[in-house]
């Protein structure tokens, strides 16, 4: 994939352990704090990092996305669900389609690995283009609500039901 006007090829691929330091530095830079880097480390240590991708340009990691497993129940049935968090693109490479490519590639891989739904706490102007919906997420009992908390069914009807519950892993630092 080439970013518009970049003149360079950006490759989206799965994360390798050798990428970890560059991923941490990129998240620290993009978010302005070490929280996301620590979150990524804790999700990996808990073995719930299900889909993790990097965007590489000229040998440098310029984007990163992580999807981790969540405990999700709908009407007493477990629904294989992922949390999309965090996702970042180097500030010098934003608005070139890299974030969209990371999300699209990650969602495609999640479907192929038979996950049924994905939730995200993110920008309501960005994620709906991929099918995420705050309305769909509003039916889930979760630590988040409002327009920024969105859900996407990878399998139609996966989140249909009267009683939905999402429990985030302790790495997210949420008090339930």
C-alpha cells in the first residue's frame, strides 16, 4: 500500500517480537505518555493479544494496531469479541491512509480467525466508516458509553440479544 503523495510503499504485516521496542516508542510518541506502551505489554503478557499489526515504511514502523480478546456475554452465551486498542500512526505519517489500512487489515484477519465482534473506544468521525456503530454498542453493559464507544459485528447477529455484558481485562485499568 502506498500512502497518497508519500512516494513510498507502506507494508502492513503482523507484529514480530523484534518490533516491540519500536512499537513502544511509536505509541509513547503518538499518545504523549507511556500508558499505551504499558497496556500493550500487559495484554501480550496475559496472552490475549489476538491480532497485532504494524505498518512499515522504509524499514521503520510508522503505524501499529492491537486487537485483544474480551470476555463478552450476550444472553448467557459467550461471543468471541475483540477490543481494538490501541491504534496509532506516527504524527509525520498521519492522514495518508495508514490508520485505515491497519483497521481494514486487522478486521479482515479477525474475521479469518473467526472472531465474531469488535468494540472500540475511539473517534466517532473515524470508526463508523468501517461499520462500527455506537447504537450497536449501546446495548452492551460495558465501562464505556456514548458516541465514542462503538461495536462492529464480524458475524451478523453476533451481538443480538436482550442482555449483553463486556468485561475488559485488568490491563485496561478499569474499575468494574
